[in-house]
C-alpha cells in the first residue's frame, strides 16, 4: 500500500516551509486524488451549461470521469461516466444532448438522466437466472455521492459524508455572491466555450501562484511595460487610451509596494482571498449605463454596496480560482503529478449592457487566454518550478514571507497591515493539505 511507503505525511509540511516531495512524488499525488480531490466538494460547472433536459457536459473529479446532466425533472445530476455493464463511457464527447435517455454505444443499455436503469436489450432471454435484474443497484449508473449548487454553480463530492457545500464554502462564497450580485438580474450565465491549458507542473504550484501578490510586477514586468508604452503613445495622440491597455499595463504600473497595500484573508479548508487591484470604476458612458441598470434593479444604496466590493481574487481550495469582478473562473483538474489541466470559463452578467460583457471579455482574452504573454509568463515559471523541485538542489520550499505576522480572528487568518504580498495564502493551503491528507478515513 502507498500509505506504508510514506511514513508520516504531516512531517512533510512545517508552518513556514514544505518538503519538495509534496510536489513531485507520484505516490503522494495518488494519495491526494484519494484523500482530497475525490472527497471534497469539486466544481463541476454552471447550471446554465445544461439548460435543457438531456444537455450534458463531461468533467473530471480527481481521476474519475463524470458527466453533469440536466434531467427531465429539471434537476442537475452528476454521474460517473461509465456504463455498469462493461464499463464503456456513456458520453465520449465533451458536451451535447443525450436525448430522452442515455444509450450506451457498446451494447445499447439505456438509462434515465438520473442514472436509473431504463432498459437492457434481451433482458428476459439473455439474463434470466443471472444476478442481473432491474432491482439490482449494480445495473444503474453510479451517481456522485452528493451534488449541491450555490447560486447556479454546481459542485459534487464523491464522499458520502463531510461538510455541506455551504459549510465548505464558508466566507469564500463571496466569490459567487460578488459575481452574481453585480448582475442587475441577480444571476450570471456561462459563455459556453472555455480555454483549456495543460500545464507541465504540479496542481499546487498553480494554486499557490493565484494569490502570490509579489510575482505580477516581477514576472509580467516586460509585458506590462510594453503595453504601458503603447498606452502612453495612444493617449498622447488621441488624448485617451482604451481601457483594455490598462488591463496589461497595470502589471508594470502596480508596483510591489502597491501590491503590499492590499490584504489576504485566509479561511478554513484552504480557501483564500486577495483584496484590491482590479476595483476599476471608470466614469465612461458604458459604466454609467451599467450603474444605472444596477440602481434600477437594487436601489441606489444597495447598488453602491455591490460596486464597492473590491476583491481581486478568491481561491476555493483545492480546485477553483475565481475573479468575480471580471466574471471568470479557472477550474483545476490534476492529470498527473506533473500535468495539470486548467479550464478558464467566462460569464455574462444577466441584465447588464453588452459593453460591460465585452469589457470583461477583453480581460479574458488579453490576460487569461493561452495565447497571451501574461499566461505564457506564468506557464514558464510553473514549469521551471516543477523542474527545479524535481532536482536534488534542496529539500524545502520556502513560505517565509511575513511569517509570524499573520493575524487570526474567529478562524480567519489575515495578513498584517501593508503585507499584501504575504505568503499566508500558501501557508493556509498547505495547512489544509495536511488536514486532508492525514484525516482519519
């Protein structure tokens, strides 16, 4: 058993540092799949991805192929993507509509959208006297143990017990509240295409980078500086530069001391939040029209409260990175110890002017798409980190920045004043990692 070859996982993590094996040992990766990704609440998709009965999307939860489907009863179900007969996947495409029922392409067994057996060909003549019958639960498609939704965002857990989704999200639910509240209609709908990137690095490296407020002005300096030069030239010629240039130039103009002025909040279960940075309130006609729509929907006081929420990033550990003000999220799907799939999704604010959608879409394409220099900068660093950690150049990964200065109150750990570049989020994630990996099962 793998557990016998790793004597004590708690010894791999100390309050301010982590052993490199946590990132590069394939045996630890297998245990992570068992003890974290195939037990906790994992994001599957948004309800608007499956608007009609029979609509489905396939998704990975840990190592398990799953399918999210809208049933004839209107409910969203999450099932193992496996026929109980000979094991063939029911859905080979990424998404589609299965019609009134699932039909296995191998031997034509059929199933209702909730996984219940519908029909087995030659049931009476072919299976008479065998253990297979309509009453045998082994003849049904296995569902995820638990499925819940929060404001349209669907999560599943493959473990029968554990905290509810509301308990698991805790204060980090602000990621979805902030995004949905910004819609005059009070909800969002998904843009049904996403960017998919396979990173040649461990999944934890990506998550740790998301709230690393020190790296942007270092890693993305060249891309930000080039955009800033063009931005200034356009402004010199026309008197006004497009807002889209600021989305890139900010990586050069928001300096390390400005990042330090922000704050991180670190919650139970490994969730983290970074304030500040992208709280843009330009006074152009598009923004004013949007604010008017928000005031009409919520009233002036509530609209101002919504617009005043200034959150750059929320991380839902272990597999979701949300930027609510930009209406996008990244879902993390570990593939192996050194390969990680990230799905980058974008959302519309229902009831908001088209121009506001286009503005968020610009950021989605300019900063988070696979073709941008910003993403390329990060991917190169992730690969470099994994290659270096696989070497014998040192045993430990440092998380010392602002260590010992965190402030804890009511279970929430915040970085101290003017310590936005603190590595508290990394320490919080690894604290949760140890709890998951060493919990009694």
